[in-house]
């Protein structure tokens, strides 16, 4: 989530930011695979994910959503749609907790509302990696 937030703030190429981040931290192999999949997957599917966020945020433009909440929503929607190894409720609960911890109680409710509407009316088939843009 922190690196997704960084992508939003720093307008530098994603590859350099990922390499720099990974060089400064040590991760287990399975965590490294998850991290790189999510980072590049969110980046590749950002337009599709952002359209879904705007659709289910009930009148909020992306520019009004805090960068932290936007990063959390992108992460959660990517997991819901493209990571069939992560249960839906886990993605939503983790996103709500991240929002509460990094943005506040109100953000937790905001994120939960958007993800709840997304889950019920998802424009993208859940668990469909083949729909990922290349």
C-alpha cells in the first residue's frame, strides 16, 4: 500500500521506484512475488480499477478521494478481481483496517462502502486474471 501511495505522489517511472523499494527491504520469496504482482498489476489495470472506484464512490471524483484511500481501494479491487488466492472478505477487511490505521475511522467506513458496492455489482468478473490488461 505504501508503494502504491508513493506512485501516486511521485510521478517517476514505476520500475525505478519498485527496484529502489525492493533494494531497501528484504522480503521472503512468496511475499516478493505478491508485492511485485500487486504493484505491476495495479499499474497495468489502473484505468479499469479507477473507473470502478469512481462508479461505486457515489458522486466522488477520484481527485476528491485522499491519496491514501485511493491507494487502499486500488489494492483491494486488484486483489478482489485478479487474486483468486485471496478470499474476498479478507481483501475487504484488510482494506478497511488499513484505511482506519492510515486515514481514520471515517475512511474505514468510506472504503468499506465502496468495496461493498463493488462486490455486489462488480463490473469485472472476480478472480479473472485472464482479464488483466497486458
